[in-house]
C-alpha cells in the first residue's frame, strides 16, 4: 500500500483517487465553516495561489466533530468557502477525523505524524499535515499555526 493509496469523495460527490497527487507537496487540513480558525481559509487559499503552479496542492476535508462547527451539507460548505474566502483548492465531502469512523487517510496521517505527547487524536479544526512528493507525511501543525507559517517548510519540500 502506497502512502496515498486512499480515495475520498469530492465536495461534488465524485470519488477522487488520492494517488493522483503523488509527485506534489500536499497540505491537508480538516476544516470547518463556523470555527474561530475559519479565517485560515484565506491563508490556505493564499498558500495555494502562491505554490499551486510549483507543485503544491491544498486539500480541505470539512469535519463536524469539533463543536458541531461544520453543520452544512456539501453545497452549503462549498458556497460558504467560495463566497467568503474565494476558496479554489479542492474540498472534499465532510468526514470524521477521529473515532472508529475516521477516514482511512486521517488514520494514516495521525499514525505517521502524532501530535503532542504522541497523541494521534486530532484536537480541533484546522489541524494541518504537510506531505512530501513521495506521499510520506512530513509534519503535523497545530490549528493555531497560520498557513503562512508553513511556507518555509513547503519551499524545503519543493526543493527535495
């Protein structure tokens, strides 16, 4: 099994094979529309615009497991993100990132890049993972870490 041997449904409902992203640096983030960190959508979009032509993809996975801050359906989530933050990077259907129903991608990310004190659980919305071009997980970042703070690491991974 390769590091990106997963599928996920796009916000529009079509199945996406994540292996298509091999060869790119990935910034994977669990998102929510009603969170104190929601303005990070703007920063995520800025990173995407800065690096998308250089081989970076930002992948957003809406999640309603933290304070029920993503109650909307796919259409509502997409409209909110586009209208309020101009999001053009790929968004996927709402998933669980913790618990027995956690998406397999997130089970993999958490195992490869545990958080503080080795905890695998995602603590809140906008936890970020950087993934190398070969699909291996590089690092986990806390929700409070602004997307622009990842630029140096992104540039390092692009140079590899």
